[in-house]
C-alpha cells in the first residue's frame, strides 16, 4: 500500500481541523502525517497498544489511535490523532472512515488479489499481465495450482476464512471469493509438483471444511507454469466440478486430469449424443433394461469383464451370470464379454447419464 494515497487524504483532512492527523504502519512507522516533519518517525511503543485494542479506538501517550480495516489479527495500518479527548476521538473516527475508503479503493484497483482475479476471469490483456506483475512484484513464471472450492448445499457459500487460515502466505498464495459462493485458491507449488501434490492439497481443504460441517467439492486444474496460464487452469477446475457432478457423484476431490472420457462426453453437443444412443441401441432403447440388469452390468465393468469374479461378487452361480449376459445381448445386440462391445456399452451408459443431467430423456 502506497503511503502517498494516505498522505493525499491526510492533507485534505488537515484543512478542516487543527489536530495533527497521520497513519502508522504495523511496525509503528509514520507513513503519512499532516506535519510532514514527522513522516518516517518510528513509534514502536504504540504498536502493542493498538493491537491489543482489537480494532477499537484507543489512547496512548496523548494520542488517539484506531486501526484501519484489514485481514490480519494484528493491524496493518492505524490512524492517529494528537490528543485524547472527545474532539480527538471524533476527528479520529471521521479520519478512519475517509482513510478506509481510500484504502479500499486503492486495493480494489491495485492489490495483488484483484490482479489475480482479473487474470482468472479473463479481464486483463495478455500484455498487461507482465506489466502489472512487475508493478505488484508478483513472480510470473513459477508453478501454481488452481483449486475451485464449491459448496454442495444450494445457496450456501464456502467459508473463505477457513481456507485463508490454511494458506496464510499472502505473498505467494491467493484465496479469492469468485462468483456465487465459490472460493478459488491459487497456490504456489514446488518445482516438479504433479497430480499427487495437487490432490493432497485439495483433500486437506475438503477435510478441514467437512470438519467444520461444510460439505464441499474441490475441483483441480492442471498446474499453471505462468500467470497467463491461470485462466485456463481455473476453467479446467470448474469443468472438473461440473463433469464430476455427472459422472463421479461419490467424489469430493476431482482432478481435471483424471476425468478421462467423461470430459470428452461433457463437451459434445446433446444432439450428437442422442444420435449416438439411437445408433447403439437399434433393437431396444437403453431404458428397456431393468434396474437388476443395469446393476449386473455395472458390477461386470467394475470387475474388468471377469465373469467368475463378477458372479462371486453378486453371490450368483457363474451360469446365472452367463444367462444374464446372453439376455443383455439379445436385448441390445451387444455382447459385453467382447471388449469392443463392452467399450461401446460403457460409453453409451455415460452418454445416457450426461443427457439425463441435462434434463434430456433420450
């Protein structure tokens, strides 16, 4: 935060009061003051007093202090006014309002979090990314993981403060509120990090939130090796959640790189999907299969098309399972014991699931 912004406000306030007004930073250094000669002085003795006030107005050694809005438990900046009487407290309160407004405006336009939010939202030109990164001292070419955290309860927001507490390094990590209740974590990663490290971080977020009674899902994008790649990784993390909602409903951590064929199906036009189902199930539609038959099919796929193992898991005789598979072949024209037919059927089931999620009854 530039002391120049505070100084401009302080000089305007000076015209309306005879009190000395200024701002100290978290180390007690005077960074703005109506008496220019005081700028640069260090008042370390007042720091514990202001921190101990927890945001309330407090007097110390003939001066009145009030911390400006901030994220940390310890103040980043505090207004001071000479004197500890009612007039000084009134001037301090009014000065705090003016300086908080200036601080908010500056941060909205210039802070690192807003910069990163602009990048992932595609609200900044590629050429401007390099310039702003240099101004804000944000390293451009380090690997970063992008995580989107979304509540599974409709209308409920993710508790940002929990995620912020888990990743307090504001120099390298960014915790941002985006959209309707989503929280995005941009986490700087060690060189050579991969899916394993990303999944571990996502799992820790989901587990911590669940411990606080928040049911969430975490989507993970591919590692961004440069700031310009953050928008792509953010979109991937969003897609991971959307695809997972259709095909991996039991999972709470979903990595874009593990979506497999579900990712391809999700990106297909619904009309093409409907045509595919009609071509595959020429004899009878997929809805002609009852629940028991579909359960048998899912178990057969789970056990890698192994008849004996599937029969054991279903607690039926091997011949009973063979009979069921023959019945499926007669109904659909597909023999699930044949690898090519099994793949076709598996994809068809996923396509059907995708269309159902879109409200299309094919």
